C-alpha cells in the first residue's frame, strides 16, 4: 500500500472554499426553484381570476344587451347610449 500524502493548509483551505461555494450555489438553486413554484401558483390563480372576470363581464354584457339593446355605456354619467339602427 502506498504512503498517504498530506495536503498543505493552503490546499485544504482552497478545497474547503470550493466546497463552500458549491453548497451556496445548491442552496440558491433550491431557493430559486421554490420561488418559481410559488410564482407558478400565483400565475395559475391570476389566470383563474381573469377567466372569472371575463365570464362575469360577458354575463353583464349579455344581460344589458337583452334589456337595452346594442349601444354604449357612459360610466361617468351612468347613461346608456343606444346604437343607431340602420334599417
């Protein structure tokens, strides 16, 4: 069996420094992954909320169109302006 060789303190310090940097990178990668999961969940919730709002908007438009016909709404004055019907 061959004799073992002892590293110098500088070599050990250099190896430990690289290991420390490696561990920091792995930790940061894990944090980024968890943040990404959280963002994906928030994105899914926003998409769901957006679809609910669009559905509600369509429902309101349909109800108002049935009640008042085609036209425009002026929210500032609260008035409905009927569209000109060209027969």
